[in-house]
């Protein structure tokens, strides 16, 4: 099947963010092993090339891990992707973002409510 570059990158990010194994991801998309590997390879390359664009108005590149505080002040771990960029744009840059090191320092100095 033919996929657009946007679809390939989206499928790669879906695997990266939401699946524990390639097998489960391939079953979800009803893909064979070779086709699944090709899609992941192409999607990864597209994502990495888009992550390398600069300068960026975003605090992280696509595929990078980060932490943020939700509106309820819950600490959340996630991977930077196009949805993160949309949230960043909608919040007009008011949301706080952390690297792992910054998050550890923040937790040492603040009281947070655990996410249940």
C-alpha cells in the first residue's frame, strides 16, 4: 500500500509512543513483517529529518523525551511530536517543559500530586 510522508511519520510516532512491541503495532495496522519494518524505517527517517529543522520555536525536537506539568499540576512524561507542538501553540508558550534533569531538580524543590 502507498502512504504519504505524513502517514508514514504518523504511523512511526504511533509505534514509538503507544506500542510495546513491533508485533502488536503490525497487527494493529494489519501489516506483514517486511512492510512494517519498511514503514518504521521510512517514518523514523522522516521524523528525524523534521526534528533536525532549525531554528525551532519549540523547546524540544520531535522524538525527544520531556516532562511537563498539566493544568492540574500533575507531572507528565511524554515524547515530543506534532501533538506536543499543537499543545505548545495553543497554550501560547505558557506550559512549563522539563528535561529529565530539570524535572528532578523541580521535584526536589516542589510538592506535586501524583497522577492516579
